[in-house]
C-alpha cells in the first residue's frame, strides 16, 4: 500500500504540467484521484513554496488565473505569458 498523500499526488500532477499549458484546479484534483477536491487543490497550492512545483500553471475553471502565493495574480499571468500560454 502506498503512503503517498493527496498533497503528494497534487504536487506530482502539478510538476507534470508542461511549459505553456495549464490545468484547472478541478483537473488537477481529478488526476490526483479526488475529482471533487478542487478547493483542496487550491489550498495546497496556496501553501506551496517549493520552486520546483509550477503552481502558476493551475488556473480557475472559468479561465481566470486565480491566486498566486508568490506574487499575486498579476505575476502569475506574467509567468504564463512568458511561457507562451495565451490568456483569455
């Protein structure tokens, strides 16, 4: 039996998001095995300060960037544009 937690699965899912693409909080939750845990994914991302986890690539279901604990939504949008992701 694996001792991997939901947080571990969320972080692994986030690390696997390629440059220039995004997933929604709900998509991350689904891929991490808990499709109804989008808010929990947001909470995990809020507490993430590991620079190897590109939490700026996780956005809201409505296409808005959402929050970013390393500089706010303006910096998050800037990082996504630098990665050639086009925001709505």
